[in-house]
């Protein structure tokens, strides 16, 4: 069941599924924090798991980590 992600696949995914850009050039595993550049210009770090599964695809300014009550996705 393990999907094999490589840095190239992740970069393509990021380009296709978000307004952010991937700045990291190496991927060592799902627990690694990757560096992204948000569309607003902020850099942010996030694991790819969060980026992918939790839809956290922007920086904390554009998308605060905790959604207001009742609006969690
Ligand atoms: Zn942002």
C-alpha cells in the first residue's frame, strides 16, 4: 500500500495541486519536513503527509493551522 514518493513526483504534485512551490530538493521520507514557498511569498515547512492528506497547502498565514470551530474540513 505504500506509495513511493520521490522529490520529482512531489514537486509535480505540488505544482498540479496547489499554488505553492516546492523548494526542497531531497525527500527522505514521510516524517521529513519539506520547504515550500507559498503563493503569497512566505516560505513554510510541512511534512508531505500534512500537505497531501490534510490539505495544508499554504503557509500558516494564508491557511491558519487550526480552523475555526465548526469549519474543520
Ligand atoms: Zn501564504
